[in-house]
C-alpha cells in the first residue's frame, strides 16, 4: 500500500510539474506574440524592399501570430508570403522615396506557376512605373526554374559562385499505390464517369504506371507551361528559345555559377560581400554601413503618403476560395461548401457590393460541396457582375464552382479543366480477415441494409447504383459548364472527360476568357460594372491574431510534421488525402508538383 501511494503521489507531482511548465511556456509564447504585435515598424531612408520567394507563396497572407515564432520541434520554420501583400507593397514602393530598389531573395520557390506569373507581372509593372532597380540574388545552394523565371525581369541576376541554376525543363512524377495496397490486402473499388478516360485521380490505385491518356494530357500542359516560360525568359535575357532548349537539354544543374554567366543565363557570380557593395551603390550608402531593408510582411503595414485610396461607398468583394473542397475541411485547410456559400450569399444580398471577384485556387473535391457553392455563384452572377480569377489551379470542383461567372480570368500557366467525376470505395475485407485475423458479420432489416460496406467487395447491384449516380453527376457537371460558357454539352464533353489543361490551352478551347491575375480580374469587374470609384473588401474576414492563438492546438500536429519533413510533407499530405477518399468526387487527377 505504501508503494501504491508513493507512485500515486509521484504521478500527481509529475502532472502538476508538466502543467506548470506548460502554463509558463504559454505565457512566454503569448508575451512574445503581444510584444511582436506592439512593435512599431519604421522604414529608413535608402532602404531596399525584400521579396523572399523561398517562403511559401499563398494568395492571401494569414493573420498567424505564430509564424515568426520559433520553438524547435513544435513550430515549422516555413514562412508564408501573400500575393496580396506583394502586389500592395510594390505599388507603394514605386512612389516611396525611402525605397531605392527591390531585392529578390531567391532559392527554391514555394509556389505554383500561376503565382510566379503574377509576381513576375507585378515586378514588370513596378519597373514600368518607376526607375528603381530590381536586384535578384540566389546564395542558398540552388536557384530553381520558377525562381529563375521571376528573376529574368530583374536588372541584375547574381548567383553566389557555388550556387547552381536548376535549368533542365519540366518533369513530373506520380506515386502508384496498387502493389502496396495488394500486399496490405486493400482493394480500391473505383468507378469513373462515362468516357472519363483522362480522370486519372484513381490511376494510382488501379495501375502501376501512367495510362497513355494520362501521359498525353500531362505532356500537353507541361509543354504549354514550359514554352510560356521560355518565351518570357527569351524576351528578357535576349537568348533564343532554341538555345534555351539546348541548354535545358544539357541540364545546367550542378554546373558552376560562372558557367551560367558565360552562357548568358545570369549576369554575375558574386560573394555576399560583393552583393552588399552592389546594394550600397543602389541605395547610395557610403563606406561599410549596413543597408536598411524592409520585408513585404512589414512594409505592407506602413502607410505611404499619397498611396491610400479615397473612401468609396461602392464595394467590390474579393472572395477567396483556396484548398480542397469538402464538407469535412476546416476553414483554415480548405473550402467548406456551406461556409463559402453563405459568404457569397451575404454579398449578393448586400446592395453596397456592386461586383464580386471570386479567387479560386482549388483542385476540387466533394461533389456535394461543389454543387452548393455553384448554386450560390450562379444566383450571385444573376444579380451582380461576377468575375472569377484562377490561381495556380482551378480544376474539377474548382472549375465546377466557377463556370457560372460572367468572365473567367486565368494565367497562361494556371492548371484547369479536369471536368469529370469519379467514385471510390475501399474494401478492407482481406486486410482485416487474412492479414489481421479480424472477421466481420452483419445483419439487416432489408435486402440492401448493408449497402456499400467497407469490409467486402461491392455487389453488382451496388456497382450499378453508384455508376448511375456518377453518370448523372457527370451529366450535371457538363450541363453547368455548357450553360455557363455558352456551349453545348457535346462540346464540353469533347474537352472534358477529366482532362487537365493549362490556362493557355483553356483559352483556346473556351474554358476561360482572358489572361491575367487577381488585379486584372478586379479591374475587369469594375470596368464591366462601370464604377468610377470603388474599394475592395477581402472575404471571408481573417481571424484575429488572438483568435488564431486559441486554434493553436489543432495546428500543432501539422506544424511538427512540416518542421520534421520539410518539403517532403507534401507526400505525406497526398497519401493521407488519398487514403481518406471514400465517396463521389469532382477532383483533379493529382496534386501537381513540377520539377
């Protein structure tokens, strides 16, 4: 009994000690956040605006108070940079005498091709509006192709002598789970829409390599992306497309920076002290004094004289729809049909909003949520000017919710299309019975009470019912697109069938109307509505930093995994999504990561 009480007391003392340490750490964290929030941001004369493209590029910068907080093993060191903040900062910097130039910090670019295109276009607009230089530097191991594409608009591209340029063309790899699932005893029962031969989201569970249709569609849109990049690089670097392709065929990766100078891809190979000398020359700082710099995240908060717009009663709603579409997702992780639908409905019913711009960056997801959002977009488009702006990807369900718009604006290298539907139901029977020795049995009141059990193969009746449902769903998808785009269902089916297109391809076949980014979409909506003055309102409203604090618990697991896995986190995330799929989806065939 004495030993028992000793262990109980030790447990209680240990619990109290851990609790006190936890509370102490919480106060330290909250104190650091509050101190950071109260910190006044000033911009010194002769400053450089720093745009760090090694950060994770998102459409809209979050109000995350933990982003700049580093606690080993808990918080990821990956920072985010918002396209909205980059755009706003460059517009301000063009007319701010304190900012003498832009410093592009480059390495591995954590953003999609359309995001990179928007940043590049914003930099071009910056150069057109002022005579301030853009200085691009890569001094961290490697400069990737997306970063280089952005850098080609700079006045100078400089690499550290030991940094290499990864210039080799585009490639893409898919993971296939069929053999692994067979070894585990898991069968993925899959049904695709009629003639959805390009809807290859299910191929990793059916095959051990790409189908010919999948290989074809990937090559078509990858060539479109690559040729668009080459054209932009050629114009800015004065190198022919033929020579650029020849250099890519050689694969410049792991060649010395000096080799890049000699073939004209960059301007100079310099050490950090030499880069600092260049920056002093740009800013007009003499001697060895430090160069004042300001990040986009800080600069966007600083008022600049003459930049603020006059107040207008005419509001243009910019509604962001980013991530996977699904009923189970949280507002932070994806698009919830009911929540986004409610946001669109509120704007539609508010007479102070004169136009709507829906920013879509989504590979799609659950059909039910897609239909819910589609209905609200359609109703809104019947009452107000509604323009959709595509981000990196707006495919399958992402296109589904967009097709009722008056106009669709996308980048030439947006990934879109994927008009198709599929369903999949896993059968864990062999895994449970043969591998784990767990058996199941069932009783029911009616003939099909045990409809679509996960512990046995589907019956012919169940397969037929699911096939009919998917066929009807695909027909509905075709009808929505046909109505929204002024096409026949047959015309949509010819370019549908689950096929993925680049923005450039999509314009040729009528899936989008114009090329451009979010700013272009806003201007188009204003022009269509005939507004002389307006102000934009970003929706849904971001949660406050203090609200983010109370959501910390739900994000800890993801933060730890991201911190440990780094760039490899995306493979974990992809596998997790794949294993959770059970039902009917209008989703892009895969998550696209082009190297």
